[in-house]
C-alpha cells in the first residue's frame, strides 16, 4: 500500500464530484433521496432523514466501485501486474483520459447512461439508488474512476485495489454528505461551482496527465521519498528557527483576513460587481486567525504538524 496513491484516489473522487454532469444535479439527487423537494430540505427533520439516507446512498456506489477494483486488482495478480509493460500501458491510458478531459476530442467518453428509478423507499431504497448511481453514471465520471481502476489493476494486490477504490468513494461521497448536512448554506456554492465546471475539468485533466506520466515511467512510488524529505525539512525548520513561529502565525492571519479585507474594500468603494461578504469567508478567516493564535502561543505547532503528516504519508 502506498499512502500517496490513496491521497490521489481521494482527490480523484472529489474531482469526480465536481464534474459537469454531477455537480448541477446534486440538489435534485438529494431531494430525490430524501423523499422531499429541495425547498423542504431546510426543515431540520427532513435534513436528518436526508443525511441518513445519503450515508446509504454513498455506501451503495462504494460497493459498486470497490467490486470493480477487486476484479481488476485480482486480474492483475493473475496476469502479472508488476510487469513494466503493464505500467506503460496503464500510464498511457491515464494520459489519454486526461488529454480528453482537457481537449474533449473523443465525444464517446461523454455519454451519460443513467438508470431511471422510482423514488427510493427508506434506507434500502437509498442504498439501491447508490448502486444504480455507481453503475449508471460510470461514463460520466469515467476518466477519474478509470484512473483509479487502472492504479488498482497495476497494484498487484487485491487488498490495495480495494483501498484505492474505497478512498475514491470517500472522495466522491464526503461532498454528498457535506451538502446533505449544510444544504441551505452550500446551495449558492454549488451554483458558483457549476459556473466554473470547465476550469475544474481542465485541472482534472492536467492531474490525470501527470499521474499517467508517473505511472508509465514507474515513478509514482517516488512520491513517498519526496513526501518524507519534505516532512523532515519542515520539522527541522520549525525546530531550528526561532522566527518560524511568528512567521507562520502572521501568514495565517494574512491568508485569513485578505479575502475579507478585499471584499469589504470593494463594497466600501461601491464596486457594482462586488459580491456581498459571505458567511463562508468570515468562518474561514475566523478559523485561520484562531489557528494563528494557537500557533503563536505554543498550543500547537502547525509547521511541525504538517511535516509530521508528510512523513506519515511517505511511509
């Protein structure tokens, strides 16, 4: 098992959630699963029911994806997943999928095949709905899913393949759960993300091309040593430099207050295109300022904590 690849699997799942054919329909899906309209999801009882059913919805498509990963990883064990040519072919496939996301030259990969279902009844219906989502929307999230399936197939281990697809399902499922928990707050964000769907698609394609190149060259595992070196360097810098603590604290304050300050100044100057100061920006700023205070007073050491995480990821 390689933790960097697990991290990439989670990122791939999250980018799949942001794909142009998923993000616009999230409110509709959640209202369908919750058995109520999107407007009625502001009710606390309806949201509680929605969260429970969303958990089973996520479990449903996780079963489908993990099963696919198990089959492919098992095949690689039988046919010699560790061979060099397998890595080259797998890397080439991932690069091709990434380039298609960027340039959209093969329209066949954009075909959506959705299963039509009646409104699900209870948690069992939500689970079946999740399985239908996993099977029916595979072409829609195909490039990201195919990348993780290829990595699972070249892992040479069924257990590792299962972990990769579980991580992918988490990356795809956690946003669904977050939206179900904070539906009213996140509705404007979903609209904004839909407006930037093409940019997300291009970034996803660039990520796939990079992963594919690493796989083809057999360099994906080298990420572990890079992460280890980065982690040790950050820990040493934090321990040896007396100036590191106030610098990190000041950086966090600037990072947190800058968006709020820019928004406030634009509003004060009466800029017509200025967006109102959102609750999300205030929460983000408050969180970073709180972290900076905890760091400056020695309660936590953010640089050392990040370095420790990098070292763990590289093991």
